[in-house]
C-alpha cells in the first residue's frame, strides 16, 4: 500500500498524516531507545512515564518493533505533564540518569510497567545507577528541556504523541492503527 508515493512498511496507513519536517530534528542518537540509528523506519514517541495512555500503548509499540525484525527504531522523547502527573518530571530525570549510566531500557521498562509513587521512584532511582555528576545533571536537564521544547514547537499538547519517519518522509501519527498487524 502506498501513502504519498511511499510504500508503507505496515499493512495500513490509517492514522498517519504527512508533515514537512527534517527527520534529524526528531531522531537524535541520544533519544534512541530500541533499534539502530541507521534504521530506515523510525517511530518517535513523546511521552510521560505516569501517563495511563502511554503505559497502555507501550506494549503495542514493542510488539510492532519486534515484528519489524530490526528494520525499525524507536525514539523516546521526554514530555512530562507535570500539571497532571506529580511524578512525571522525576521519572524523566531517573530515565535520563539511567541513560547516562547505561541502564536506559531497563529503567524505561520499570517506569512504564509499575505503579509510580515516591517510594517506588526512590527504588527505581537506585537501580538507575549512581547519581549524575553536576555536569551530567546539566546534560539530563538539557535533554528533558530539549524534548519539551521540541514537543511544544511541534504542537504536542498531550501524551503519547507520535511521529513516524520512513526514509525522508515524516508523518504525524494520529492513532496507532498504522502499527496494526
């Protein structure tokens, strides 16, 4: 099936709207969660670890990634909705600290799959590894701010918000229908 002249890697293009955007803005290597930076197809997710729809949709994204057999990458961009979720920013900081310490995927899974509370976050924070140095803390803060700023510039108003990159084409995902089997 083709969409705007591009062969879709998925059986349906429902839920995709083509946008004009340089894909490199969406997919910096330091936001890679699953797959390879050289993958042609990339899913970029702006999300909040405490967001119920983000938690619900993550298994769908993982399953789609597994079906692609290495032809897809998933980028996770921090977009904590602090007015709705009291642990959102702390969760984002823990995830970014884990990235600095080489434990990003493990901590990402912990944050999405378990109920979040102050006590729970303290435990996950310990699993994330040593506390970042002042310079690393600055990097963590800048990463989160960069993701939020980009999300706001793109008009992200809620989470999850997703973008799909297929080669040079960028699409705003309006639903997860395009990830269907």
